């Protein structure tokens, strides 16, 4: 990887998350922060994760620095457009990192999706609990989805405990 390519990768991680959410846009969370925290959650919940899965979680949103991100409600409302965008994002990720996105098993994809959304939910619960609790925000549905995903991956108790702990403001 050239110096230029390394600098592009480094700078790509400075892109801010939550740009389309008026409550969360000002939190200043970057892609790097999100990917790092998601990786930490992965390793805490799944200490024997494969190197491919760790790499995927650590880099999964880098492509957003090129193609941007779509808000979750948009992805749900327009799944075909979201799928096309996801393909473009993966292509951009591969250009920025200089590496093909690793082949992941179905179980590894489940882990990636779990820790990606779990990090987002914990970030919102910690930084904007009123947004997490707002009925129309969609976080209650996300929470139900997270608990279902965690049950399949046999980590329901720690994930449920984390969500309850953050929602209660116990931290």
C-alpha cells in the first residue's frame, strides 16, 4: 500500500456518522469510532472471532467515505436502492483499503450485523437517551431485532444486560 493509499484510508475514517439524524448529527461520532467500538463489542462477545471477521468489522463502513451512507429508515423503505448502494459501498471499501472484502460465513455475517447495530444502539442510548426512547425513532424495533440476533448467536444474556444497563442510565 502506498503512502497516498494509507492517507486515504486514514482520512476515510474521519467521516461523521448520523448526518441525516437531526438529534444525533451533532454527536461527532466518526466511522473510526464506530468501527473500533463494534470490533471491541465483537471481541468481548466472541473472543474466538476469525481474523476475516475482525477485519470486516474493523473496516465495514470505510466505503461510506466515498459513497456516503443511507439512513436506516431509507434502507428499510427502499430495499432495492439500499442493496445497490451496499454494493457500491463495498466496491468503495475495497478501493480505499486496497483489499477485497473477506468472504464471511453466514454466522460471521450475523456477528457483523449484530455488533454493527449493537454499537449504534449503545451509542444512541449513551449519548441521546431521549432519542432512543422516542417512539418514532425506531430504536425499540432495533432492540427487538438485536435481541433476536443475539439469541441466535447464543449471546442473548450479555446483549440484553448491556441494553438494560444503558437504558437504565446505570453507567
